[in-house]
C-alpha cells in the first residue's frame, strides 16, 4: 500500500521523502470514477519495464500503453462489477475491462493454462509518467488462438479479481 502526498503528486516530487525501492515497484490506479481499482506489483523499476502499444484497432483507439511482468502481480478490484464492461472482440479470449460509468480502460484479463493473466494499461496508474519507455508496437494479427493463449500464459502477469467476479 503506497500513500501518495496528494492526488496530483506521485513519487519523486521535490520535497517529498524518497519512496523505498521496493515500494517504487508497486503502483496504484484505476478508473476515473473510482469504481475500478488496480494494484500492480512489478519486479523492476517503472522505467525498466517494456511498454506495449498493441496495433489492434481497439488499442489504437484508446492509445493504450500496457505493461505486464510475468513475475509480478495484478490485483483488480471493483466496488460494483455490474458497472464493469468485459469487452471481447477478435478471438474473444480476453476481457478488456472498461468502467461503464466513466469509460476508462484499465487493462485486459485472460484465462490461460497458467491461470488468469492480465496486462495493465499504465495510463490508469497514478504514476503513469514513471513508465518512460517508448512503446513497442506489436502486431498480433497473424497469431492463432492457441499461439495467443500461450503467449499470454508466458508473458502476461498473474491476476486476481476482487471480489472474485
Ligand atoms: Zn469509473
């Protein structure tokens, strides 16, 4: 649990005590209205994480910048899951989580052979600006569904939904 000095001021602002290294790899965020809350634990500092802007039409229209760390953990909590759209398209194998009240896209969750796995849209995190890498722009159009699920099992991060949806 990270306490920020204020809504508008994240880690590293002048005058704030430095955040410990371990805590700098934990990130909080969520949708705009607060219904969806995201807590992400990464194993590297934010600037060391590759960022992906997938080239599918959904991600391009949302200008997503996603992160995943297979050794990390994503916890996604909704005050009211009935206000969460689990949008599926294409291979229909991942739930793209959008808040129905405020419209924010927080990331995608997929059931894989390794268990539930997620990618998180760094733009929904309070310290989004700490994720400074230029985005990789992968094109997954040619993948089969099996290849897609295997890639997500290996590369996406373990995810938990609270309360279990
Ligand atoms: Zn919302």
